[in-house]
């Protein structure tokens, strides 16, 4: 969903979302936006199975050994001056992996299969109900902590979306940072919070350079020629040189073990709208479309919205990220879900 810059990002109240809370990161807007300790009511969740590989793709099935999973959960990164970095899984994350491999995760429900890919065409389901966020709104929480991510690939400039989750930290999609088809890491990564257009006045808080970019090791190592081999690891984190979050705040994020039906909000920078303008989309996510490490939505998106936080509003009116918008097929858009392991991975890197 990264989109060429040649085409050159509402928090609307919705029903409380569902899930059994299992740890969260406190956000910081006009006032502290903590989610720790909140107990949310949840509806029956029927997690869906991971997509089944076709018979001729059986060789792409990965061994579910502890070593293989821990390798996939290792953070692989690049610094702004081109140095490769590796962050091994913390002991807490290792414990979570062992628990899940021993049967600690939720079991499968109704079977669903689909063929995900990065967005390459407009995916608006029914009437287009996206809402533009103006400059005055963008300077309010939570929109001021959402921004456009700029980067350079070998083929030219490109952009994605992301959200601050800490003073230095932006949550986004791995494919916004690492491109298998163009030799690896993107360069000159920048974050422009609350951007609403192409003029200087439309970037009220300026532009921030990255210090380090990280992706899940599984996104790099498990690639077998097509995006569907790695979409479930399409999660990335950008560490900025300056602590812009100290001034703007950041969004909370969390894992809900029994995540059920909820109202999703996605705010980002779709490339079919005027250059570098911010748009909000909302939709209801059904429990049967929630899997262990991804979920499906019919929120209206377009290339450029990759990396957008998928967030919900809890019963205390807190904004909580539960996933990252990454891909689509003909019927659904796909988000990587912040399950227990992915939450721990992000939390280990957050600064």
C-alpha cells in the first residue's frame, strides 16, 4: 500500500470494542490516555484459521518450532547511517512464544481463506464514506499523532501512514520500510505528523528524521517470491531521532486475548485523495473475521493507507490501537493484529 509520491494524511465515537484485556501501553494526548487495568466486556469471538496453502505451495509451510518462531520474532533493523541492527526477543516474548506453541492461544473457528496482497487498486466497499481531516482537526488529539511516512526506494519516492505510540516511536507496516523487490531497506525515512496538504502550513509540527527502522524478522526471512508468504509478519516500527511525542502525545496500543466484534477506525493518507491529505474511515469488524494474528475489515482504503493504525474507542473513550492496516484482496482489507506476541515485540522496541 505504499504509494508513489507522484500523486503527491476522526476519531468518531463508536460502540465500545470487545476483548479480554491482557496488557496495554499508555497513550498521551491532552491528558494521559492510559488503558492499563481496564476490563472490557467482550462478545463471543470466533477466530478464523490462517489461510490454507494450495497443494503446490505446501513447501512454503514453515516449521512451527520454537527456534523458527523466535527467529521470525527477532527485530531486524537498519540505522539512518546504514548499519544493520538486530534486537533479540526479550525473555517475556520468549515465554509468550512457548505458551502459544504449547497450546495457549485461541483455537480455530469457522474456516475462511483468502489471497492477500498489497493494495494496488482502490478498495472502497459500497458508498465511499471517508471523511477528510482538516488542519484544525489535525492539530487535535488523536489526529496530531497520526502522520505521513515518507521514504525513498530505488524506484523513487513513496509514502505510507503511521502513528506515534511513544515519544520517539511510530508504528507502521513492514512493507513501508523494507521492499523485497527492490533490494531491501528503504532510505531517508521521515515522519510528518498531522499533515493535511503539501504546503509548509499543512505540516504544522514539521518533519522528523528516523534513527532506526525495525521489522519482524519473519517478514524478511520467510519471503518466498510473493507478498502472501509474509503478510502475517507485515509489522514495522520507526524510531525517530527527536522525541516529538513528548510534545504531541501518542496513541495507546494493546492486545485483547478474546478480541470480538468492534468498530474500527483507520486514519491515514490514501493516494486517491488530494496529495498528502488526511482521511478517516470507520467500519464494523465482525468477530468471525478476527484471526490469531490478523483480521479482515471493509473499511475504505487506498494505496498510501498502508501502516495506518487500526484503532478502537473503549468504554472510557480511550483510543487504543489493535492492529495495523497492511493488505487487501477482492473482498477484504487486512490488518495485522496486535496479538500477545506482536504486542510484546512492539513494546520491547518502543522508546
